[in-house]
C-alpha cells in the first residue's frame, strides 16, 4: 500500500456516502486518493471529500484496480453486484449496507466496544480480523451504542437486567424513506392521499412497531439485526438486553430509552462517572436533554441518566436516555473498522 492509499466510496451519492465523505476529510485517511462511484442515477454528480471535488463515476470491471479500501455505502443490491470485484482487486472491504453479513469469513465489528470489554483470545475462526478476512460489516449504530453503554456500566458493577426501547429515524433507510415521510406530512396537512411506496403504512405523525406488508424495508429485520449485532459484540461478556424497535416520525437521530437494574445500589454521580468517557457525553439535569435535533452532527452518544426514584440517594435501578446521530455514528465506526484493517495490510505494498 502506498503512503496515500486509494479509497473507493461505492454509493457515494447516498446519505451514508455523503456522510462518509465528510468524515473521511477529518480522519487519518484525509490525504488519500478518493474515487467516488454509484449507480446510473448518480453519475456525473459533483461531490466533495474535504477540499477535493470529484465526479461520481460509473462502476466498470476495472473500477477497483489499485484500490486499497472500498467502502460500500449505497444499497444492498449495489454492494452485492460489485463487492466481489473489489475483493478480487485486493481491496479491504467495509460494508455499511449489511449486505455481506452472513457471507463466509465476513465479520461484524465495533472496535470501540472491543476496547472497553475484556479481550477475547484470538483463535482460528474467531471474530478477530486478519489478512484473510474478506470484508468487515460495521455493527449497527444502535447495537454499538448499547454495547458501549452497558460495557461501561458492567465495568463498575454487575447488571441484573437491561431492556431498551429504540426510536428509529427515517434516514436509516435512505433518501427515499425521508422523502416519503416528508410527502406524507404534506399530504396529511392538505387532506390528500398518502404515498406508501416505501413504508406501505402511515409514518408521518405516527410511531409504529411495524411497516406494511408491501414495504421496501422490514422493521422486524432491523430489530433482529440490532439484537444479533449486540450479541456478536458482547460475545458473552455482557448481560442480555431486551430490545424493542419503533420507527419514529423523525428524519435523523436514534433515541434509546434504556432501563437497567444493577446488582448493588449506586449513586447518580457514580452512574454518570461509569458511563462517561470517549464516545459518550453526559448531559446533566441542569442542561437541555438529548434529542434527535441536538445529536445532529455529533460524533458522541449524548446521555442523560436518572434514578427510577429521584428521592433516593442510591438505587439499583436507573433510566438512561441516549441520543446519537445514526449516520455520523455509523460512518465513524466504519472508519474505526478500516483503521483496524489498515494496520493489518503490509506497508509499502502497491496494489
């Protein structure tokens, strides 16, 4: 790999692709040679990565020649069509679309979580990435946040039970989902028929636990992915957590209501101290609480903690309200995964 690696962003015109371009400009990859790719609908569009402006290009059989890192940030079908070409070219693959989860050797990763928990001894076939790893899937942002928060608490005291209600934004499903939420809002206010091509149900002014039968996405599948990714990140090192996913009528930002019961009583100050640290910002009671608006553009999880009974000095039960920018958090985790792969790649080797 050269001193300036070549990086391909596949799906550069998507919401995650644009967020990834912004994050790369402020990362250790900032001096890389960037190549932007997408499907026919986005061809020719101008996009910026830091101070560098590039056209989005068509993907052809030679697009991945000499590419060191390929980030797939579009939709699942785009990833499935082109990831093997990137792999054959020798690129390290980071899949933000989840399309490659379940492929042989592909790992689900969140390096920040591994840095918090007791290490798992590396064994053949383990979840530790190596040079033979075909691709990395960055763990779902909600699963990563839950594992990070519960991992911090578990370091200070035992956890008896934990359950989370997660409020999901429209941007998690891309621009088409955001557009339909906007269009439904306008149509409701004008008393006209609602578009339902994406959700097959009303999502405007409505929190829902399920989409319609003909929806392009499945809320149940998203909920299962969060549970599955949390279990993979935990690897038995954290207690099980009950998860319920609701789709909220907002454009950006996850909200997580997390209830925990501890093995021994602690004070609010102790609980806040346990949670505080890198990637987590504590919001105290004398400040405005985290919302999907205040987390927009934030790299950290914003967290407010309160005892279940505010009159007790110490208690075993706490409510944790957490907010995070789903797109920003996802791409920062993807960059952390890419940095893991970068350390494994032979230095000085040109693709």
